[in-house]
């Protein structure tokens, strides 16, 4: 029997994100599976009434909130204070929250304050023998573990795309405002830094991840490197295919060392052990060897194809569905031509 | 100009080129032949250490400590590879560096060690670490260490720290969609969980190595044993994913034919 708190930050417009709705879906399913359990909603943000109304039909027995201009910002001190207050007001034993930079930063510290435990990057949540059990990856997506805990409260941060989003009727919800003593503010969020829209190469919602490897900058059959053409082929493809751009470590490291390589590549593009683990239905790797520290970052890529000159590259070792042994320059030139010629 | 006491929390992980295999032991999951696997400094913690050393160099009067919890023999091995990189004083704790060790217990041990550092000025403290380990990969330990030490100005996924002359600073943290959140903080004490940052790996400097080893060997010798009990956790199992796909290797198509296949594939729903 658990008191389950669905704990979410609201977006700038006061509503809930897709991942928050997925977490609510998982929370509701778990509440139903664990006999005698109840669901409480907890919302944090500058405005929370739109979110409360959005989920009015979710079956939560109470809707608690902490609202205020200070909570508009994603900031540890204020977020932790708000989340702690909501967990305590709810008497929560299990706290389910959407993963994301904001809660990933704040909730581990909240677990410490509550004398509880926390699990992040959770990819599945279910009841096993009447107890909640979670699944997550260890050693950077190299092995998967399932565990339960007896310590309460237990905070679980659910990754996006792992549960069906809750959907139901909106209504008019009554929010219980929970008072919070915020600590003195020494940090303020002053903005977001992003490349200009036409140079933004990371698109989390894209259907395709296009990965470029160091091969794009290496000497080719004619004995010369063709970085300028590589840049033009890759940018051209990203634009027409609206793909998201990933990179290997080798390639971003080259860029960092100031070599004349792909200027739009940064460490944020890096996929793998010390990079990101993006989620896309399809992925195309080009001029990339497919070594393990890179390919662990492909854990959540559905269909995988690779283009490499070398039939013996690691993609051939059961890491891709299809490996094209071909020159990526020649292939991508033609891909871009075909895409440009398609009727829009 | 401000000066800092920078404490970097960082441990070791198996070399990522090694094949890892989980096994089940009476005390929970572990890696097969864990003690035999070559180890290295956890990459994001490594970036934190290099950023710390760079900051200390720019702010005379600053000092860097590396607080590491791991099996003593392994710590010694890893030390050999990093001691020549940048100057630091080691604080060693002898215990597990396993990805299955509970972060709350690890955090308590690290906080205890930090509280025990003689001469540490907490008003000038910058607590650094990696934003996630390459073992447990939870990104939870540093926040808890911060809580133990009462630091509520915390940042995660940090790629840049810019100190102003009045001691306040600007921080870039990774957020969704390839963007950075920009924050201004009044100054130390603060906690920064680093992502990659901006620095290349420093070249080896034997003089730095000699200086480091003078304090590091005694630190290893007096490393306090730490037991991680994992109380309250029960693993139902840990397994390797179905790694292998049935790779179709296409060798004899022209680039144009490959391009047609790819376009057909990416435009199909
Ligand atoms: C601690 C640690 C962490 C690491 N973390 C990561 C990580 O997060 N992400 C990551 O990516 N790597 C990581 N690595 C590095 C990893 O081991 C590899 O070195 C790296 O992924 C190799 O990058 P690459 O495939 O781009 O380059 P290379 O190995 O240089 O491969 C280039 C490939 O391009 C091909 N090629 C060249 N020209 C063409 C052409 N015209 N057409 C088609 N193919 C061509 C070549 O055949 C070759 O296979 C890590 C390593 C360590 C030690």
C-alpha cells in the first residue's frame, strides 16, 4: 500500500509536458496495481492552475501545489524546497517524477532531506508481487537491472518515452497551496544559450539521428581531406531530412582542438559513454567505426544503419541492422540530391 | 580576486573498452572479475578535476583536493595515470567503486571525508564532481554530498564556469535540446557537477607527478575503510541486453543504389 505522489514542474504556460503526462500515466497504472494505494498530484511552477485543470480527471485524491515567480526558474535551491514541502504534505511513500534537467538536478538532494532513496533514468516501472519495481541501466547503458526498495520515501525519475501518456478530461481542480520557506536566493537563472535556430543541430523530436564520425575529416581515396564538402553534405542533409545530429567523441575532440573540421559540432552532439543517449526511431551512422564506447549511446535508437568503407568495422558485429560498405561522401551526395528532388 | 578551496569527488570506472559481465553475489550484483579489469578515472569526474586545476591556477591561493572512494589497490593504479596531469591532494577512502553501490551511502562517506579535511575553508568551497558516473550513472551522489555540507547552490551538467572579479560567477548547465541554461551565482560555496567542460586532457608533467605522489601515497596508506551495505535494496536481476542484431552487410551496391535504399528507408514511416 503506497501513497504515490506524482510530482511535476509546470511549463512556462502552466501546463504539463509530454513526459510529465507519461509519468502520470505510469503513476496511475501503478496505483491501480498496488491494492489500497492512493494517488496525489503535486505541482510546482510559476502558475500551476492550468496543469491542475489539465489533469483534473486523473483520479488523484488531492492536488497540492507550490506556485510563485521564484518557481518559474529551474534552480536547485527553490526546486528542492518546493519538492520537499510537497512530499511532506502528501505523506508520500513513493514519489514519481518526470526525468529532465530540472528534476534530475533537484530531486536527488530532496531524497537526502527526506531520509529516502532515489532512482534516476528509470525506463520501466511495474508492480511485482505487490511491490513497485523499477528497471534502469548500469555502466552507461551496458547492463539492465531491476530492483525494489523497502526504504521510503522512494523517489523515481522516469525517462521520457517509457510509458503511455495519461489522457483524460480536463476540468476545474482545487489546488491546496502548500507554504514553503525558500532559502535566500544566491542564484538566478539569466537565460538560455542556444545556437541560432538555423544552426541548431540537436532536435530531440526528430525521427532520425544522423551520426557523423571522424572519417568525415580523414584523408580520402585522393589523399586529401574534404572537410568543407563534409560540412556542406551534413548540413544539407540535416536541413532537408530534419534529422538530429550526433557525433563520435573523436570528431568533437578534433573540433575542440581547433582543427579545421566541422564547425557546428560541439560536445553536446557527442553520443556514447561520455556523451548522450538520445531517443529516436531511426539512426544512420556515417564515417564512424561503431566502437563500444560510442554505440552504448545508441541503446534507445530503434532501427540502425551505418555507412562505412570498412566491411570489418564494428557496426558489422551485430550493432547495426544494415551496414552499407560504401563511401559516405558519394552516398550522401546522392541522398541529398534525391531528397531535394522529392516533391514537397 | 577570489581564491578557492576546490574539492573534487571522483572515483574510478572500468576502462570502457572492456567487456563487462554482471554476476550475482550474496551481497548483490557485481562485475565478473571486477578487480582484474583495468580501471581509469571516471571521465566526467576527470573533466571536473581538470577544470578545478585550471581554476586554481588562475586564482592564486587556491587549492585542489581529490576525494576518491574505491578499492585501495585500484585507486593506486589509477593514481599512476592521473598524478602527472594536474596538482591535487588526494583524500582516499577504501571501499567499493561498483555501479551497484548505493549513492546515498557513498555520498555520506564522501561528505564525512570532506568534513575531515584539515584547513578546508567552507566559505571558499567549490565542490566539484562529474554530473554522472560511468558506473552507476545516476547523477545523484553530488547533490547528496552537497546536502550533507549545506550547499544549496547546485548546478549539474556544467560545461562552463566564468568567475567575475567580485567572486560571483556565471555557469552554463546542459538542458534539453542541445541548449545551455545560464545562471548567475553570488559566489562560493557552490556545487558543480561537470559534464565535458572545455579543456583538453592536460599533458603529463613528471614534476607535478612527484609533488602529488608525496602526499598521495600516505593518503592511500591511511585510506579509511568504507562499507556500503545497500540496505533496503533488492535486485531482481541484472542482465546484458540482447546486444546482437542480425546485421545485413551490403557490399556490392553502387553509392547511388545505397542512396536510394537509404532515402526509401528514412522517408518510410
Ligand atoms: C573513456 C572513454 C570514453 C569514450 N566515450 C566515447 C563517447 O562517448 N562517444 C564516442 O563516440 N566515443 C567515445 N570514446 C572513443 C571511442 O573509443 C572511439 O575512439 C571513437 O568512438 C571513434 O570515433 P570514430 O568512429 O568517429 O573514429 P574512427 O575510429 O577514426 O573511425 C573513422 C571511421 O570512418 C570510416 N571512414 C573514413 N572515410 C570514410 C568514407 N569516405 N566513407 C565511409 N566511412 C569512412 C573509417 O573506415 C573508420 O571506420 C571513448 C573512449 C574512451 C577511452
